[in-house]
């Protein structure tokens, strides 16, 4: 079975899960998972992990993301984007670049954000968007997020072109609504494109049509190795005996590790994450340093 990561350029109008299922069928994969959902309205990078690479999906999900988006001012919709009905209108004040930049600066840094009702978060097993469509609104707990950068790319009389670099869990639709209110009006997202997901900042994306057409021709595009999802992780090379123990889920004591723990000069304290490899450098799994210089295996790769 194929194992690896595909950087899909998700097309507009398709849900993340629908795109995932098409890629899964194209590669004949047994397991597949995407990293960070994109709304049907949104386009851009959707990392899809196939088979054993699904075991690093959580690590990729934790990384920063960059979105480029447009906010139409003067109207708020039920969904926060063009999919919903207009539920509020307001006049749009004359805005200058300096005033907008000052407003954007107020959103930088750690903060809390209340997820929108139209989201895939679940309450009692039901996605919030199902409740929202039924006219039911429930209280949502605020979540911790971080806005690392928020810049004005284009300024029009009733629209803003923006780019944001943010942590996982950030809802751009909510950010757009909050920003519009700070500017003295209301707004909604009309365009949303995810430019990248860490660590794939400069990696090219593949259009879905290219992937499915190549698969029909019997030659789907090559996948990125799962190691590309965890760059910079210290690597601990294990002896054959230790590899066998790890594959059985057993911890490795400090005395069983090579001198220097096999990590080229990288200090590691308790709780540090490491990639486990055999003597040839082939990945065996993911591990965590314990408080005694040993390693507890977390996930084992069956490559």
C-alpha cells in the first residue's frame, strides 16, 4: 500500500472529505486523513496523509498555516462566507490603509476565539453546522489561538484583501467578522485560499484533476515521504535488537541506546519527541524521551 503525503491544491466547491476520498481511491490506499479541514468555498493546500503517513498527521496539524482571503464589508452572513444568507447590513466607513493596519495590529498574538456555529466541531456527536441549519445555536467554548502575522494586501472601498499566518484552530471567517466590527461595520469572507501548512511552506501543490487523471493512467504522482511531515525532529538510530523491541511496543532503556543516544549533538530532555530509525536510517516510528534517558515508543510504522 502507498504511504506518504500528498499536498493537494483543493478546488473550490468541494469539501475536504470529498477531496480526501478521491485521493484515497486514486492511490488505492487503505487509510487516509487530511490535515486541517478547508471549507468548500476555500481552495489551496490540503495535506493528505496516506496509510502509514496518517501517523504523523497530528504533528503536521499542529503547525502554522497561511491564508489569503478577501473580506466584503457592509454585509454579514449566517455562515460568515458567501454560502449563507445576509443577516445584517451596515454602512462602511471611509477606510485608509493606516487605520486598517492599526486595526490589524490589534489582532496579533495569543488570544481566544469562539468557533462559529457553521463548523465541523461536534456537540453530543452532531456537527455544529447541522444544528445551525436546524436553527439551533449552542454555546461554544472559546479556544486559544495565535495570530502570528496579519497584513493588508489590497484595500478597496468595500473590500479588504488580507493574509494571515496563524495557529491551528483559527477560523478565518470569525477573524473576518471580528475585524469588520473593529472597523465599524460588518463583513464576510468571499475568497479563502490556504497558501501553505507548515512544514510545507515552499512545496508545490498538485491539482486534484492531475492526481485522478494520472491514477486512471496507472501512474499517480509520487508521494512525499512521511519524514517530510516531521523535519528537524532528532533521529535516534537503534540497534536491530532495539528495533525489534520497539516494534513490540516496548520502551528502550538508556543503557540500551548508543552513546550520545544516537542523536548528533542534539540535547533532549524528558518529553522530547524523536524519530526512531534503524541503523540504516529507515524510519521505525515516533518516540518520546522519558525522565531517565530512555525512550518510550509512541507510534510504530509498518513500512
